[in-house]
């Protein structure tokens, strides 16, 4: 069973529907017991970094998530804000992140008044695959995904970068370290490419 963590910040229904389309059983939950029993975890999210951490803390989910991800090595996918929360910190706020990915989340580093691109980065963009991994099987550099974000992840370890996307400069649009994965884009809004990514996540062996 895949558990989608509901901490009040995500596009939960769209993710659940996409998982059903690829033949997976999944539930949306706020309960620690459900997360403890999960075979795989999805941490979605839209909004502010500190609010996301506060909501997880208020629901008493931080301990069970850390136990499942760090000790039990449960396959976990962060989406959009969910990917940013995987890092140690964000320049958007003051609270520490989950720290499952060594890095931080920063604001786009260009002046939109000087550049031809606007902030937030919103709309369709392509990916560049940086390493082979089951999560991106069947995808290529022509695959297009839907983005809405003002901040992006900077990895301390280059080998943790799974995907990059160019928006004035290249940034990490996908990360992976061990059992922890993340996408800055919204696969649940990305039609067949997003469906392929979710199918890959569903089909990954539990003890990968």
C-alpha cells in the first residue's frame, strides 16, 4: 500500500487518481499508524516551507517519518514542496527541514527585471536525466513536466541530482539518495510523462 501523507499542503486527490490509473492501491492519511504500515510513502506539498514542517510536527508525524525513511528505508517520493522539505533548510523560512537530502532550498537567483523569465517558474518544461534510476525509466530529455515554484533545491552532493531543468540556469528538478526521491515538478499534472513516473515508483521493488 502506498500512503500519501496529508499534512494540509498537497494536491492529494490528483495524486491518488494518478496512482489508481497505474493500478496501485493507495490511501490519503494523517495517521501515524498508516504511515508506519506503508510499503511506500508520497510526501506531496504546495505552499511555504515552514508551514509544511509545522503541520507535520502538529500532526506528530516527524518521528514516524524519520523512523520509516531513515531506519526502515521505506521508498519515499517528495513532490514539489515535498521535495524541498527533504532538504536541511530553506531560505524561505527559519525551521529545519527533514534533512534526508543533504542540501538546501533557495530562491531563484536572478532578477526577473533583468531576465526574460518570470518568477515563479510556472508551466511546462523539459528535464535532463543525470543518472540511471528506476524512477525515470522510460523517460528522456524530451519528457515535459508541469512546474509551479519560486524556490529550488541545491544538493551538496552532485550524485544526489537525478534530474535537472533549465530556467535561466540549470537547477535540480529531481533528486535521489538511497530510498529517498523527489521531483520539483508536479507529475500528477503532467499527463503521460507523470503517469510514467508514478508507474515507475509503483513498480519499484519495496526493498530497492
